[in-house]
C-alpha cells in the first residue's frame, strides 16, 4: 500500500512492475498514471492466475499485460521509464517451510545486486525506479545502486509507529540529484492511523480509515 501510494502522478509512459504478485502495485501505478502502459512480471505461477483476474476486472485492462517469467530472463523490446518493485529482501531472516514464501520474501535464491543491475539496464536514460527495503540495509544498497549509476532521488523512511523505523522507500534515478528525504509514520502510539498515512493512501482505500 505505502510503496504504491508513493508512486507519483508523473509523465511515466511505460512502467514495469517486477515481482507483481496479485498486481496491486501495477494497478496503483496505473491509477496514478492513466496514460501509462503497465507490464507486470512474476515467476510464480499462482500469481499469474490472481494477477490476470485482477487485471481483467479493472477499468484499465487493455493497458495492463502480464509475463510469467524471471526478471533475470526477461528481454523486452523497449526500455521502461519507470520500474517499481517490492523485491525479496529478508537476507538474514528465518526461512519458511514453504518454498513459494521463500521465493517471494527471502534473498536465498534471489541476488539483489543482480536485480538492481538488471533493472538499471531496463531503464531509459531518464528512467526512475521505486522500491522498498528494510531500513537496516539501506546504506549498503544505496552504495551499490550508486556504483551502477542509480542515484537516490528520494528516500522515504517508513515508521510503523513513532521511533520504530521499519522500511525505506527508495526512488532511484540515472541522473544525479540532491536527495530529498522524508519521514512517514503509519500509526500513532495509540495505534491509530496517522493523518499523514491517511492522506497519502486515501485514494486507494475502499473505506474511510
């Protein structure tokens, strides 16, 4: 929800959603960028079933396409001006007994360095990437992306509650920028959604929070 809500209404025309799952991020990106064509890719076969159903049920189904393939085996005909992804990132977490959960959440069989390299190669010279990662690994991955020419344009620190930093949303660009930094807190200490979170996500909820 948070990553999708942070994707701006921009001039994106050709968006790739890597590891799309049920297609929620792709649909949110399309809602923000109605002029864009969206390609969603995922290696999981069950995700293909769910994603295709969600795409067909949407009002934008003619602009949404799905590819059941690993991003590491993908060779598109044209480059993208925006890539979005919620990648596997639990590098040191305990593995689940279910292989499909490990594939979507852990990096045991998923090389994040190679992932960023591939995404960089799939972006146009003015393209941008939006992704979300654990806060404790942020500096390591910023160092890597910078080394391959993907520079942090925006960094959003996501707090579950005040003082509880959980995730970092990175907006990466092939152009060097002065990095903008923001904080986002989801819930107050009393466990209510913050006004900041409600304002950010209001266009994507089916009910008032």
